[in-house]
């Protein structure tokens, strides 16, 4: 993978973000005052694997999801944001009118159009939300049901329930007359046979989701899945997010995905960027690399972790920085196992990390010898108005000099070369 010099990349992350690297809105002006966007990145050191880092990241993400006012931003989702064509964007807007039409209009048109949308969505899985895919399948099934083609509608309903077992029929969106057909299919489908799915990735250690649920780092075996088609999402910080359909058979199935390097991730996941990030951890003020991480991912706060192996376990350090104020808000360290119970400890650590933290990024002066950094008022030269005043003053002096030179009468005694005459009269 081609890598540009990291100083240039970091500068671009700070000064010239593109649509692929959004910067959080200044002072979170468009969001709720008590809400803050937070992201996390875990560094694997001293022989720790990508899978180890993924275990910590998964646990931390679960914990951030429980902290009131915190919105988690997954780095891979930002760095792998897909390009959405005009046709695909238009098709998203069609779903609501089609739902209105299937309730009150010609179901035949809806059945045909929904079938076309299903094909389009299946070809663009990385750009389609699961709710949109489900909606297309449901519109197709309900239109067939309204046309009294129940036998054709039943496998379409079953298709939805195979990868969304908990899906409930929405009688406010879809006609009530089709609810009984859906419920009958639901009962048969959920009572059907099940199998397992093994997911392997190259490289290993990528986080694996099946039907939207995280199952940890690859390789992983997912048990108790209904037979049929499911959706696998694979996320690795240095690679493009992969979204694929996988079929589970009665005897079990195995899929293997070779991930594609993501050049966008060089901003935060190249060896140079990670080394620079590691050098800033523990400082009381966020350095340029930490701030670039937050700006690149569109997050106002960053939880940066370091995972090191200690025997069969991992020793983890977590640092919480605010990108806006640059303060180190909190830090925490703990030991965890490489299993589900370990991810639970990481979840608890993330919740504890935010205990007592002001989401605005401010910190209080310590009243003991804890050694925490204290908030300080910005120096005069750090204020925006200081440099504005300097610039305005310089401009005013330049204008005054220009006016003085232009206004000097030609009959005045000559001014020595290199000097400027000033002539001011006061009342």
C-alpha cells in the first residue's frame, strides 16, 4: 500500500478534511448540548495481535454505548464510506412512496419495482442499511400478498426472518390484511433447522458481524443461525469494510474474505501515524496526532488504548482526550482475558473512564495531589482576537503610509532615499 509522508497526511487531516474525512462541527453547534461524538483506536504492542486490539475495541465500544450523551463513531465506517450513485440515492427515496402505494394503490406496480430494488440493493450492500434492504423485501412480499399470490409471498417473508429473527410486522406501515400470512411464515421459519458459519479473513483479527451483531475478531465460528442467506460485515482499521452475503447450510458453512487495503486509513493507521500517536499518549494536552485522529474521524473526543500481552491475558491502558480543549480527561488501566469475559471488563473500563467526565471537555482544578492537569485561561497570544488585532493594525499602518506618501505635495523638500515623510495636523 502506498504511504505518503506522515507529517503531510496529518496536516491534511487537520487543515483540509475532505468528504471522506469529516471534521466535527465547531462547538457541536448542530447537536444536543449534552451530546458528544467519541471514537476509539487501540494500539497492539509488544507482540499483541490485531485480534487482541479488536477485543479491546469491541469492549470499549460497548461501554461507550452505555454512557449517556456519548455517540460512538466507528473509524472503519468513516474511512470506508461508500460512494452512493444517483440511482441508488433515488431508490432510497422511493421506499416511502411505495409503502403508501402498497396500502392504497396498485400492488402490481409495487411488486415489480420492489423486485428491482432488491436486486439493486443486493449489489450495493456496503451502501445500503439493513432497514432499507428489509423494507424492499417486505414491500415485494406484501405486494404479492395483496395480489393473492401468498405462495410467492411466503418465501420472501421467510427471507427477511432468516437474517432478522426478531423482526415484527408493522401494521402502521403495511396492510393489516397481510399480517396473518407473515405470522404463519414466522412460526414455521423460526422453528426450522439451524447451522453454523465459520468466518475467516486475511489478515486475521478483523471484527466480524453477522446480521449486524458483532461476534469478535476473526477467525470466528457463529453458531445457531437459521439455514439460508445471512449478511457478513468485516471491519479492520487498515482495510476497506467488506459486506457480503453468506449461505448457511445444514452441515455448516465456511467463508473466507481477503480484505482490500484502505489508503484512507494511512491518516491514522499507518506505522508512522501509530508511532506518533503512541509518543503523545499520557501527555496532559493532546498533541497534533491525537487531534488529527479526532478531526479525521469527526469525533470531539478520542479513547486511545494500548494493549500488551502478559501471559494469557492483556494489559490495557486507556486514555480519554478531548480534541476541542486538548485536555486529557481521564485514564484507566486493567487486565483482561482474550474472551467474552475480557470484553466485558473492557466495557466496564470504558464506562468507568467516563465517570465524572464533563462532556464539554472541561476539567476542574484538582483539590489534592492527584497530579491531574488543571484548566488554565488561554494566553493572550492564543486568543483569536489577538492575531486579528495584529493583522488589522498592520493593515492600518500600511494604509497610513500609503496615504502619507500619496498626499505629499510635490513642492516639498526632497525626502532622503529610504525615508517616508509623515505630516499630521491636529485640531
